[in-house]
C-alpha cells in the first residue's frame, strides 16, 4: 500500500473565466512536467456562458441575444473542454482538479464518475439524495441537475472539472439549454435546503469528499 | 512505420470521436507530441504520438467515431515510407484479384460483417468462435461446416487477404455495400484499400469489373435466402454505424439461435401472496436501504427450482452435459445504449436480502458503466424482465453457453376464478426459453412448476 498522494488546495475566490483558463494551462504544463503535485482549484466565476468544443452546436443552445447578455453582464466564452454550453456565476463553486490520473486511474469514465461521486457525497451531508442518471453526465436530484461536469485530459492530467450549484441564481440558466438537454432543469443546494449556505463550508466538504474519493492527502 | 490507434481511454469505453487533428499529413511529429484530440461523453483528451516521424496518412477524419484500437493514422519515416509503398504495391496487387475470383464465382458477395472480429477483441472471439466459421465465405467446403473451429487453410484465404488489404473501417463499408475488397486496387501502403479507394469504387462502380452489388444467386448466402439489400444508393435513408456493444449483442443472438434448439413454455403465476408479503416487508428492507421488488422473489424461486432440476443449470460440451454446482444468476439490465447481463455469483448462498442487494448494486453499476468484465461472465442461468416494458411475456433467446432463460412478463391485477368465484388476483406470465437438445418439455415444465409453486406458496419467514 503506497502512501496517498498529496493534493494542494487553492481557494481562489472570484476569478474571471479567461484568467481561470490561463491558470489551468500553466498548471497543466507544470503538472505534466512533474514540477508540481496534484492541485484542486476552487473558485467562482462572474456571470459567464461557456461553449464546449462543439461551439457551433452549443451556440444554438444559448437562448438569449448578445444584446440581452450584455445588458445582464453575462460574458460568452469559447473553451477547449468537452460538453455543451454551461453557465457559471456567483454562488456556484467551480472545481478545477489539475491531477494526474496515472498510474492507477487511467480511465476517463471512471474519472467522470468519481467527480459525480464527490458531489453526491457532499449533497448527502446536507441530507440531499443526489444521484447519477445513466447517459447524462452530472449530478442530479430527481430530474434536476445540481452539478455539471466537463473535463479535458492531456497525458492523463486533468483540467476543467465540475460546477456545483450552491447559492446559484438559477434564473441565469434560463438563458441557455444546459448541456443541450432541454427537458431537464437545474437546481441548487439553496433551493433544496431552503437556505443560503456559506461557500467556505461547502468548499470544506468538497475538499474532504474529493480527497476521500481520489485517495489523496491534503498538503499543508 | 507505426500505426496510430484510437486509444482505450477507459474500461467501459468502446469508441471515440476524433475532434481535431493537431497535425496534418506531411507534418513531422515527435514521440509524445500531441497528435489529435478525441472526445467521449463529457471528456476531451489530447492524444500524443506513439512514435517520432512523419504523419503519412490520416484514416479517420475529424468528426468520425471509431472503435478503440482502430488505426486512425500512420506515422513513418518520410523517404522510407514512399519507397516501401512502391516496393510493396506491385507484389501484392496482382495477386489480389486471383484468389478473390473463385469465391466470388461460387459464393459471391459475402464479405460477412459478423466474421469481422476486431483484432482488439480476443474475448469476443473466444466467446463466440463459431460464427466466424459459419459465416466465412466459402473459401473451401469444410469451412462451411457449422460449429467447426475456424479452419486456417495454408496460404491466404480470401478473408485474410481482405484483412491484410484493409482497415476495419474499410471492411465495414465493404460489408455495408456488399463489396469484395480483394477486387479493389488499393492505393494505400502495401496495396491496402483505403477509405478513399473504396468510396471511389462505390461512386464509380461500373468502371471496375467487380459489380458493386452483384446479383446474388438464390442460395448464395449462408442462410439460404436471397434478399434485397437494406438500401440502394439514392434511397432516403440515414445510416448509423452500430456500436461495439450492439454488434456483440447481434453476433451473440444469431450465434445462440444457430446453436440451441430453442423451445418456449409459458406459465401463468399468481403473485397475490408475493405481493402481500412484499407490502408487509417493504418498509423493513427500505430501512436497510434496499428496495424489495418482485425480482427478489423471482430470483429466490429460480434458485430453488434450479437446485431441484439441475439440468436447467447446465451446459452442453460436445457429447457431454456439464452440470454447474454453482448457480450464477444473470439478470438482464436494459440500458439506454443497449443491454447488459450482470451476474450474481453463487446465488445459492444468498438469502433474499443478499440477492436484492446484489442486483441493486450490479444494476446501478451497469448503468454507471462501472461493471468489471468478471461481473458479466460466468452466468449459468438468466432471468430477463420484458414485463417492465409492458410485455405480457417474452420469448427470450438463451445466453450461450447456458441452456435456459426465464422471461418475466408484466405483473398486474387480473380477474381470476377462485373457488368458483370471480376474484381480483395479482398475476403475470413467466416464460422459459430452453435448449431442446438436452431439455425436454416435461423437464422444463417441472422446473417452471417448481418456480410457480414457490411463488404462490412463498415462505414469508424467508423474506
């Protein structure tokens, strides 16, 4: 039994989407080179709609006009990740794990299932029963999505990750068809628990669940 | 020269979509330099080059979805590659049409897709060796003998030649269009028929001697019937390649139908007692976080009946009947993308709670694509449940090498005659598909009567 690998947590507060991309790019290169240990970035983005690699397709899933988006202060960003269009904004915890899946976790589906597991476990600590829906990546409560996932892997080093709706203003999701799935809604911990939850506390739980699922020890 | 293949990015991943080629044909690449990007589900991955050299051929374009281990590109040393192509082409090409000519005359177009066992799938080949033999184009008479191990004639058979001369994608296109690849001049390396070659061949078919859709004489196909192609060029159709899972199911089902002498028997079961036990115990089970369903009772009844009539839990091996001492219960689980049969090992050692837990766990992981290969193998008897979709009963096909499969029909309240009075009872049909080679009707019915009796007089203390 080898000792668990260290995981460095970076709580970054509010970071613009482009800054987040730049940071991830740099960290992925360093992680591939072996210069840094595994990282978990936790942050929030200002209002932004991000489009997946199939940008043409995902653009159709943006329901608002560019003028309307500008008026609401919502940015539109193309990204290199998988998946369709997604909304990020205040009250939503975004997690970007920059970790190496080598040598024992080289399975992209397993990685995605593990990210779902992290969010399912955190929901459970609030007595919320979240689950997977076969064929629909993400974490669901009933037919509503609580957490979204979009992942990129380079030489088994991960980037992008998950977006967990804590106190998210769900009205912003009306601007899009989330992930191209039109018959399912979104939800948040606030809606499910009926109260605003302190983000640092939710982050603590995400960190604990992540370390547990991925069998990492927290670097001090 | 190195083949670049679609990598296996996870156990449950059978195919990937090429999102973007980072390098173009003619570009130099270093080993481990990013070469292309693929996408599966919500994951994108950048795939590094397996070798240093020059990208000399791209076989799968952006947007193509191909099975894992399909060759998607070739990397070689620029100068050497061209020389090799020139040297190899004359040697192989002239030889090609000759061996192909004979099979085409006798048993023409059968570039049989079922025989196309991908090199990456040894397990599949092991599980179902017979179809290859049964479907092989009539290279020689013995090859047509059913259930014989695939003979490997000395020299190159037509199939080997096609294999040598093509990629799986090309063979697939050829299969779809019923074209014999060995009759096409290949422009690829070593005379290989590229996708471009075969598409050009399909477009301008008449210029070549080989007809695109040769008139199939009656009796030419193994099944003995001449039938029209699924579609003709210009038809208003939408062609979707089968997934790996779909192909495996198709092969296995046809193989099973050819192997076993299927007979079916249908019984009606009164579930009223089971329903009331279930209602009484449901809450107890829920407290232990498991859902007590009719399937729990059916599994238990099947295990008991298998113990009583052990030939149902056997296999046929040549001239011998192999009785299995363990009862490994396969339970068919419908998935959005197909069907899978997880297996509860040593079901005879489990009580109701154990069986219920086991199937809940296996089904959940089947739907999450997290089953291990070991968990879908080694079944000795299968239960399938078409009733959940409303079917009154099914006539299921046996999962080889098992000899029987039980189908559970829709369970509902029905009008029944009890003690000469009209009553409302919870009822449903149970069907058994069995292999008449070793199981006679009386034995099958003995088994089914046992299941029925167990369910109708279920021992509540065992729940």
